[in-house]
C-alpha cells in the first residue's frame, strides 16, 4: 500500500508532526511505501522524516520547474506546476493523511479533491474518512 502524507506549510509545529506520526503508525504495515510532495515544511516534511527514521521507501513528487510557463506571472506559473504535482500524489496514494489548515484552502485541499476524484462516486470526503481512506489531522 502507498500512504500519501501531505499538509499545509502553516501546520509545521511539533504537535502536528506528532499527530501525523501517530496516525501513520496506526496505518502502516511492513512493506508499505510513502508518497509526498517535497515541501520543506508541514506534512511533506513530516513524511520525509518518517521515511528516514523508519527506513521506509518514499516517492517524492516535486513540482516540475521545467514546465514553468514564462508567459505567466511566476506565482501563477508555479501554482500550475504545484497543482500538477498534487495530482501525481493523489494518483499514487492508496490512503491519504492530510494535515489541513483551519481555512481548508490551498494545495493540501487540491490534493484531497484530486484524491477523492480518483475514486469517482465511490467516496465523498465523509465516506473516505469513515472508511479510513482519508485521515485529516
């Protein structure tokens, strides 16, 4: 199984890391892998720390900077490649642990939406949470 770990850069405290580690330890089984997005703060950083500490394989989807559209303002162009990265994380994850911001906006929310869309009509967010496919921290 591949466990996706993502999260808002605004949730980068020790308590957030502990919450992710606790949830991960309840889900993880020997041989599982991790997928994340390579951000140096928040859930992505927690994913890399867990992988290193527990010697677990991790696949990191970084935004593909070679795809930056120079015709667009940098923030807009970067958002496009970051959203493309989010789709790859959602595609690869069988279960998703998401450290969400209080306002539920941004890239973490986009990844959650992509993850739910992958399952089609099978899961609403509430159903994905109830069945353990999605864990919000």
